[in-house]
C-alpha cells in the first residue's frame, strides 16, 4: 500500500518503540551480570566477572544448575519418545474422532493455567512422596513438554506421504524397520525441534517447580525466583545470562541442523 | 491392495490415467477398511496418554474434588468465595488486568504488525525475529529484568526524571504487572495479527481508492474489517493467558493487590486452605475453558468463511 | 446512472511517461492520446508495461517522468481517490465483507450521495448488469461471471470520467468471456464514456476496440485501428502479435522508386513507400498468399517462392497450409475452398502473391530464424 512519507515515518518510529519493549528486558540482563558492584543498578558503573565466579563457587547455584540440566535432559528423552509415538499414533489411528479427542487431551496441559495444575500436582506428589525428587520433576515437566513435541512432530507428519509406508511394506520391511528407515528420517526435523522445545520447556519451568521443590532438590529457575524475591545479588544476572546463552545456542543449533537437513 | 491398484489405474482400458485424476483418489479410502478396527496406532498414544492422565487429569480432578471436599464435604468453599467482597475484588482485578493487557497489547501490536506487512522482506524478517526473542527468553529472566529497569532508582525513572517527570512507582503495583505481562504476551498478539493482515488483499484497498475513498476511509472500511479475525483471536489469546499468569504478578505486583493466581498460591501454600484455593482454581479453569471454546468457535467460523471463498474459485 | 449523452467522454493524455523500479523500467517514455468516448485497448504480452500504464493513469503507481492529463488538467500528483476514474480489476477486487449492494453503494457514500438516491442508483445499475435481486448476496455467493458484473456495476455507478479495465475477463471461461465482451461493447455504446481496456488477448482487443495500442518491452510499438495494425503493421513485433503472418527476410536494395530483395534465389520487389531498411522483412498475411503446385501455375508477374508443404488442413471455410520456406522458417497460407489443391505433406510447391502486396519492415530480430 502507498503511504505518505510522514505516516510511514510515524509507523516506523512506533514499531521501533515496540521492538525496544520486546528486546529491552532480554538485553539489560547481560551487562548487569558483569557489574562490579553488589547492587542491581543499571547501567553498571564498572565491570567484573565476580558474579560468574560467585555462581560457580556457590554450591547452591551449581547444584541448582546441575539439577536443571539433569531434569531437562531426562525430560527431553521421555517427552520426545512419548510425544513422537503419540503423534504417529494420532496420525495413523483410523478412528479420526477418537484420535482428534486424544490429541486435544494431550495438548490440554499447555492451555490450562499452570497454577491450577501446580496445586493439583502438589497435592498428589505430597501424597505419593514425590516432592523434591528427580522422578517428580521429570514427570511434572514431561507433561508440559509432550504437547510441544506432539505439535511439532504432527506438523512434520502432515507433510509425510502415507503411501511411502505402504511402499516400504510392499518391499518387505516390517513396521519397525519402516518407521526407522523411512518415516523417522523424513520427520526428523520435527522430532528434533520438538526435542529442543521439550528441553527449553523443562529448563525454564518455574510455577510447577516452585510447588514441587524441596530444600534438598530445586532447579535453577526456582533458585532464581527465590533469589529475586529475597536477595539483591547480581549472581542472578550471571545465571540469567548463562541460561539465555544456553537456550540461544540450543535453538540456533536446532535451526541450523534443520536447515542442513533441508538442503540435503 | 492389488485390487485397489488395478481399480485406480487400469492400463489396459487405453485411457491415460493421468487424464483422470478423479479415479486415482479412491485409493486412500479403499485402504481404510483394512485398517479400521486395528488398535496398533492407538497403542502408540498410550505412554503420553498415561502421563497426561496421571500428572494432568488426576491432579485437576483432585483439585476439583477438594473444592467440594476440603476440609469437609459441602459447598462451604464456594459459599466462602461468594460471601467475601475481597474475593470478588481479586476476581474483578484479574479480569480487569487481563482486559487491559489485551487492549495495550492490541494498541502496541496493531501498528507493529501493519508495519511488518508493508515493509520489505529483510526488515520483515528482522521484525519477526524480534517478536520471537521473548519466546526463548525465560519468563523469570524477563520479569527480573523489569524489576531492574522499573525500580524506583531504575533506568526508566532515570530517563523520566531527566525529562523532568517522576519518579513514579512502576513496580509492586498494577502498572508493573501490566508492563511485564504486555511484554510477555505481545508475541501472542503480533503473530495472529500479522497472519490476518498479510492475507488481506491489498488490491481491495486500491479498489477503494479508485472508488473515491480517502486513504483513512479505505483503511477503516476495507483493511480493518478484513484483518478483524486477527484482532479477535489475538485479543482472546492474550486475555486467556493473562488470566492465569503467576510469575509476572508475583514478582512485579503487590501482595495487597493480588491477582487470582497469586491468591491461589497464598491460600494453598500460605494458609493451607486447599479447598478455598481449589475453588479459585476451578473458577479460573472454567473461565479459561469458556474463552478457549469461544476462540475455537470463532476460528472455525472464519476458517469456514475463507474455505467457502476458496471453494468457489 | 451514468450520463448517457454520446460523446460525453473524457480525454486522457499520457505524455512521455516513464516508470522505473529499482532494477527495471516498466514503462519507457510512453505517449498516448485517448480521445473522448473512445474504446482503447492496451494490448501486449505479460510484462510489456500495459498494466503499469493503466495503474499510472488510475493513480495506483507514482510515475518517474512525464505527465498525465485528464481533460487537459495534470493529474499525475493527484491521489487515486480524487481522480474520479472507475476501475475494474483483474480479480474483481470486490469487498468480501460487504454485500453486493454495499459494494456498489461504496463509491456513492464516498461522494456523499443522499441515501435515497444511493438506493435508487444501486437498484438501477443492478438492473443494467442483469443482477436485480442479488443485492443482499455476498461476493463469495456469486459465480465468477456475476462477480465480474458487480465489479463493473460498482465502477460505473458513480458516473466516472472514464472506465479503466485491467484484464477484467481473464479469469472467466471462453463462452462467458465472449458473452461479456459483447455486453461491454454494448454498454460502451450506450454510455459513450471513454474506456481504457488492458488485455493480452488480441482477439478480444479486435472485438472490443476502436483503437489498439500495442505494448512491447515497456514501449508502445504502434497505435491504430484493428485494420491499421493488421494491414499496415509498423514493426515486425506488431505484425507477429496481431494475427498470423509469413515473413521473408533478406538484404534490401533500392533504386529510389522500387525496392528489391533476393530471398534465397527468388527476387522479391515492391514500390518504395517509406524509408527502405537495410535488413528487410517482407510481411504477408495468410489471406494475401496463394499456393501453386508449380511456378507455371502462378500468374505472370507475381512474386513466387519455392516451399515444402508441412500441413494442408481442411477448415470447412477453406484450406490452411503450413509451409517450410527456403530459409527454414514457417509460412502460413489460407485459401478459399474454390482454390483446392491436391498438395500433401512433403510435396514441393510455390507460394505466390501479387508483387506489390505485403509490408516491408526492418528485420530487427536479434537472432535470425535460420
């Protein structure tokens, strides 16, 4: 559409302002993590890496970081396996109505406000003594991660030509071989991006984690949450920067691997 | 299988099968009966289903049950909710904050999405990336960052005082909650808006001009109504999510002006009033599901409208 | 309703107009005078600049150089909504969220026509295009042809100074297209407005237009009546684009009153009427040519060239021959039934014509056809 120059300039300025609002909080954390003062003032007056040293020297932070990594990695495996199987099942199930209903049910955990889920899970885990345990965290995070795997694998399956499995069967391949040699390679980009989403979902999860943590086992976001509400210590900025770096690297790697896959 | 193949493509009848694409179609349907009744694929769903039943459906059911059974069976928790003005205030505040979030998001996102549709491919890609950045920055980090920026001695107040304004209290109140929520929810407004706007046929705006409409008239009478599905679904998405937000209000809001999710936390974790917390949860759940149903209905309607158009062409 | 006084049309002058984009020139120094009440067609292959020219007149595109005048007034910096021109778009551009009546009333609302008058005008124009009773339908509930009529009604209802149409029939099937062509022609005669029509279909251009402007590579090759373009093409491009032709290419020499060319051993000649090109291309229409089985069968004094028959097609009204010329190019001849031959594919024959016929043009093909 044609626009008079002033209209366009105004729009561009407004857009720049909105873009700034979108980026600002992401950007502000990084310089803050390199401040030399023990206060959260921005912009920092001097620079140091002491808060990174502090992070790695404080067993509470490193333990939380280690727990987060462990939980997220196990969740990635569990959710990717369960989610991929479910996506294939939904797409192959001939009773379309049932399949659709099952899919909607499996997606429900991400549309229900997590606080509601959190109090329910808290009550159940309390009874089953799963609070503050690794299996507890893995189960709770997996429920939230499976929907992302399901969505991204389903999208990949939508582009998959069903006749290929028939063709493979006619060539003598059993079902598992057909899946492994024909279907999986073709839907791999969807599986990989689902796995990345699963990892990030678990690694970032706060609300459920706040309820199911214990003093003996907590994840990094829980520790950060506690730190924000209690201390005013820039170590949290260092932690935030590292989380951001980690998720960015994971997502970039995922995007790159998918692009390579496409070119090949 | 072989019979369906020969039905679909019979080389001996002398007609080039590619000339009759209609006859190739029955192939898929013809396979269906063979598959029907086989439960194999359904078994693949079981692990995920078990997980969702155990860690999603069961806890939700537990919550709902507790709303009428804790500490003793009865509707006393619902009576407690209805009787207290403070409870209604929390509910009202939550709806109001969600509504304001949606309105502010719309005001910010509409020009942004519109600018995306009229800018070149490179700038557009940059704007999409900027919208997606919040998606991969954790909620915690962003709420934390807002605390830094908005605190009384923060950058925002420094800039304001440099302009001769303030200082204002920008966190620990509804302003803080709104700023934080809007930033988090903005992508959910921009993306549906953009996808609706880019589907608007800009030749229609040209047509309006040729019929004598001033640019502002062409925009409001042609472009705006055609992009309306994006406004509706974006606003509903933002509103629904804003209702259930916990982290942002907990960090940027004030304990004296709680939203419903904070109130749930306080009831359950602070006062061990499981029944009351559950009542609040049930209310939040019902509101969310109703709005989701509305969203699904509207989306199906607009999809059907679009489908009809495609069908005639 | 549109003013039905004949000759109440508007004059449009396109003067040395150029439209340049970052990497290409869409319209290159085009000048065109459109007479009041005229039906003019901008004809050319896709990408030739005809639609861009229409968009420049309509005001959808800003020009780079030149000027556009409507009734003597410069309008090239007047925005589209103030030019008062009706436009019918290629894909109709009906507003999907408005009913037929709302679509048609839209331009009247912009002109603050009183409500009652609006309703009357909408009803009357719907009657004209044969869609009375359809006013409450939405565009998607109409067939392609009906949508086209609504688009036409909407562009006409406010009595525009001229009507611009961009391939309005392009999306319709052949039968409907032919029917609507006749309707458009009838409406043009009834309302006496200036019509500017864009198409890539030369047959459509011949049926509709008073004059045709042939576009090629962003320039106008020739403007004229159908007969001008067919009988006196100004360039090889026009000759080929307007109907079938046979082209004989060779070096040309001139003695002042006559030109000569040696076409693979056959001497062709004619009277000099304009500048004689060095590399010549003699263009003949299929009806101007005849086929003979031997040189002796051709009338004395006629020009004749030996050929090989590729096809001899019986058309009912006559015969159509496809011939291989000595330079390898293809010639086309149409003869009436009275001049039947027994020629079969592969036979040798002669193509001949009265020596003064044909149009001698410059051979500006970049690659020779041999």
